[in-house]
């Protein structure tokens, strides 16, 4: 029998980039849920990296983000502005990247739900955190 998976936005986040990015994910059979918490000042220097995956629902919880559409992060095909409380549905297999904006406390916090589950986050019940910090090509 499958188990319920639970985590906290505040207490269970794992440091991915020292003083710059904290994340947590859970993976089910049909979807993955990830929380990304970018922190100023080191989180402002993380390079944008275009990527695509399954259909994604995103809720901006703190700060903001410009979501750029397309493979080329330097010449996007379009963009979507996310502010606190704004949700977005990204179609499956659509390349996108983001540029974060931080709130007064230096945070940019988002909740991402992706179906099918993001492969990078591992398997059901054994989630891992992931962020593409490699150089842009």
C-alpha cells in the first residue's frame, strides 16, 4: 500500500546551493511536487537554464519570477510574470527558464507540481533535490 508523503515548506528544505537555494520534493505515481526557495544574495547569481518536462502548475508564494518561454534564455519567445499569489500552467514539453525577484526578506519561493513526475526528482517515496547549475550551452 502506498504511503502518504509529507514535508514542510519551512523545516524540511535541503540546501542545494550554499546560502542561495533550498529545495524539497516528493514524488508520487503520477506527479511530483517541488518547492524551490531562492535566497538573495547568492541565489541571484544562479544561471538561468532552459528546460522542459511534463505539464507544470506553479504557484509563486513569495517574491516574483519572470518565466521566459523558449530554448534560448537570452532571446525568449515570450514571457510570463509571476508575483506572489499568482499561479501558472506550463504546457508539457515547453522549454522555459526563469529570472527571480526577491521579496523584502530576500526570498523567492515557488511550489511546482509536474505530471508526469520529473525524472530528476527520483522515484516515488525516494525523492531527491535537483537544480541544473551547469553552464549554459
